[in-house]
């Protein structure tokens, strides 16, 4: 029984360290919008798609929480931000020729989430969410076209 104590203590220590790392990572994920936006603008072109997607995903989470809380006005602003930053991510991916597939997958997931959010909204709140979803689907089409068109030599 005494030989097992160091193993148990080591397991507790590793679990505590893992919890601390997860907490720090979660805190870092929730940077203010302005800070994330500045980081994305100052990043290199090949890094921008990933950063803009992170901003769009954060805005999508905010929109979902705002709609759930009944705050339709702030949710609509967040939905507009989702569209804006997804557009910036797609444009950066197409310009750089990098992260096309990852950007398309992330935009598809966001479009699916917007579809799910729309299903739970009042009729008056559905139209802007549907427009945003349609815009994301258009972005996906642009990304897919960019991925699968042959380059002229």
C-alpha cells in the first residue's frame, strides 16, 4: 500500500497540471475582439485565415449565447461579425493559397451552427441569420473553386 502512494500522488499532480493548462488555454481563448482583430491584421498573410476563423468562431459562440439569453440585438451584431471575419478568412486563404481546406471546413461548421441556431429563433430574428448562413455557403463555394481549379502555367 505504501508503494502505491507515490503513484497516486503523481497522478493527482499530473491531473492538477492538466487542469491548470486547460484553464490558462481557456482564458487565452477569450481575448477581447479588438485585440484578436489587431493580432490578425498584423499577422502574415498565411497566418490570417486561422486567426480570422478563430475570431468568427468566437463571435458565433457569442451570438449563440446572446440568442439563448434573449438579447437579440447583440446577437445580430455578433452574427454580422461572423460573416465579416469568415469573409476575411476566406479572402486571406485564397490570396495566400494556404489553409484553403481548413478554412472551408471551419466555415462549413459555422454555417451548420447558424442553421441550428436559426431553427430555435423567432421568425423576425431568422432572416439575418439565414443571410449570414447563405454568405458563408457562398464563401465555401469560392474556397472550393479555388482549391479545385487548375492553375494556368
